[in-house]
């Protein structure tokens, strides 16, 4: 297993920001995040995060609870401003949410008063797309995520997995360059989670959007990703970035029998369980 450790502070200081790869979609440069607690104490959630994500890459973030995984995702989404450092998309500093970044969260956040088709069409209509065009595109997306025939159902009539399919289709409708996914399958049963993982990979193989994916599941991260970012306990720092060198397209039944897949899972589990900061070579 190839494990790439974070660059040293000395090297980071000597590298100009303009030296980031031309293919970078997301560039996070020395980002830290502090929050004020209810007791008015300062809490350091993220510390000196530097990370480059290439255009079209699928990158997962793993780490102990409370390590700042979601906070980092929200910074890239523009929902939270970093206390220090800067995050960029396509070379431009992130100053707030934008249509170039599409969030998909564990909470489905569907409009209960709109049916499935209306939920998917919403973003397109807000962008001024004509009703007929928005409807046609939304119907095509619903077919792609396996919800053809459910256009007139309301969220209360759907299972959790179906709601998440609607949420994914709604996000894909306005064609963001980046998908930001915060444990999108975490509340689902194992069977539904597996199906949606397969669906997500199929969508990614087709469109090759950049995906930043937060999860607690090592198996999920290894199955989906090109790279897995392992974070330390709070305050969250990047411990290692693991390159997942497994063939694509990925088939779960084949991977479960692949010794390389098994080794990635075991070694990354050890990285997360290890509370020390020593570099681990595999």
C-alpha cells in the first residue's frame, strides 16, 4: 500500500502557492478552524490542513469522530469560513456556496411539499431554466438513479434510500463540477447503502466529477476512492493520504476476494486506531 504523508512545515513554507498542480480542482492551503464553545472558550477543530485534489478525482476523508471531517467539507462548500488559510476551487478563493459545488448530506433536506420531480427541478428553475427543459432533464436524471415512475411521489412516501437518490439527482441537475458528500449513506441499511455506492460509482464513471466524500466506513472509502485522507484526532490534522491502487470500474464481488483491497482496509483501520503520530509505512 502506498502511503503519502503530509509535507513537512519547512517544505510547505518554501513552496509558493502558484506551484500547485495545474490539474487541481480543489486546493486547501494551511487551513485552520476555531470555534467559540457555549462556554466562550476557543476550540481548535482543524489545524494547518493542506490538501490538493485533482480534477475528476474521488477522494474520501476518514478519521475519528470529532476530527473535523465535516467542517473541512463545509469550508470547501463555502458554508464555513476558515479561521486561517484559504481554500480554492479552480484557483479562485472560496467566499461562499456556489453552483460549482453540489452538497449531498446525510439529511436529505427535500422539500416535503414538492413531489420527486418538483424537488429535482427546483434548482434548475431557480437558475432560470425553462420549465419544459428542466422537466426533461429532471426526468432523465430520475431514470438514471432508478426512480422512473416515482416522479409524482412525495418525500413522506419514499424510503430513506429513495430520498437519497432524489437528493443526488437534485444536486446533479445543475451540473456542479464538485460533489461534496457528507456521510450521504450513513443512515441507510447495509443493502441500500451498497446499492447506492454502486450507483454513485456508475455516475462518477460516466461524468468524472470531482468528489470529496466524508465517511466513517473504511470499506466504503476504499471501495469508492482514488485517495483516502486519514485525519488525526481533534484538532484534526492530515495524518496520511493513501493512494488506492485498485482497478476501475470496480466490482464489489471481485474486490472482496482481492488481497489488495483487504490489505487497504486492514492497514487504514490500523491508521485510524493508532493514536500516535508516527509515520506508518506499508
